[in-house]
């Protein structure tokens, strides 16, 4: 995913005026509203704050990803704010946050959101890439850095998937992270196909290619979930599965977060899960 498709240059702030976590969230939500990325400011802000109250979205390494599902939006939109001195965001590593990616998305775009957050987390886990974004002079430079980094990351993901396809069948079942990427892409493309007005054959070809790379057992469970309780792949937020909205044991969520060698499913609804 090239994340700058969902980030307008005008929604990138080189230096937020906010000095606190609540004010930063308000400032970035207001920005999305002013740039006409959403119709109603207060309901969106309420959703972001409500989500933040369950667990901080400061994911560590100086990054925070406050977010919310906002009915009425047509597509995912993100505002990016930079605070060079950092602010306390109650992050998981207890370190100050310098970059805030505030994300609002329609309920139907949950898979897009999942891919978006995963891309940000991977891009910003690299210290050099993080520093490059901090050093960018203005909003256009920050946007360009994000675009170049995400385009490079997207190509690396494509290459890794091609390499994964050539691995021995017996080894594939243990590569949970690669399977997770494949499932997320499969779900995203199936959602695209359902709403596409053109280019359906190309999307179908991509779906066929992705399905060919997945272990039949994983694919069988995915198809069963998609038919009976879609979406089949959902995030876990604040220890709560976003498929069945049941709270999961904290120890289990931590295990899922730390173990990327296996796919994990919700103990309540059996959906594939991903901790954000």
C-alpha cells in the first residue's frame, strides 16, 4: 500500500501547535474536517476519543495512530502531525511521540485501514526512515518522504511474496507474517471487486494469484469465514476483537503481538486476527 494515496499534502502539519495528547487529536481531526475529508467534526472526534480511552494508540518508536470508524465517509483519510520536541501520548514504550497519524475511515474500509496501519508501523520501525521524516523541511517534503518510503516498502512486499511462493509447501504454514499479508491483500481485493465499476478482470487476476500462494487449509477457513461472518480478517484494538467485539485475555493478545511466526484466530469468533 502506498499510504500517500490517503494523505493529502494539505493534511500534513510540520509542527503541531498542540502541546497535549487531546489537543493534538482535536487539531488533526479538525484539519480533516476543514479539508473536507469528512462531513461531521464532532461525531468523528467523539469516536477517536472513545477509541483512545480504551487503550493508547501510541504504538512505540515515537509513533501514534489514533483512529476511528466514521460513518458517512467515502474512503480512509489520514492527517499527519509532527511534534519535534515530542508529547506524552501514554505510548506503550512510555517514550514521547513525535509523529501522529490520525486515521478516520468508513466501516466498510476496515481492511484498507488494517493495511494502512501495518504499513506505517513497518515504515516507522526503521530509525533512519523515522529520522528522515523528522528532518523534512515542510509538509511537501514530509509527504514526499512518506511517498518514497511506502513505494519502496510496497515493492519489497511484492518481492517477498514472490519469494514466498517458491518456498517448499511444508515450510509455508510456519510463515505467519507472510500469510497475514496475503490474507489482508486477498480481503482488500475482494472488497475492491465487490464495488468496482471497471477493471474487474484485473482485480480477479490479482485475487487468483494471491489465492494460489496461500496454504489450502488457511484458504478454506478464510472462505468459510467470508461467507458466514465477513470480514474474515480483523484487527484487535484495546484487547477487543473488532469482528465479534468481545474482549480477549490480555496475555493472549500479547502472545499474538509477539508471535509473528503463526496465524492467530479469535478465541470467540474464530476470525483471523491482527493486533494493532
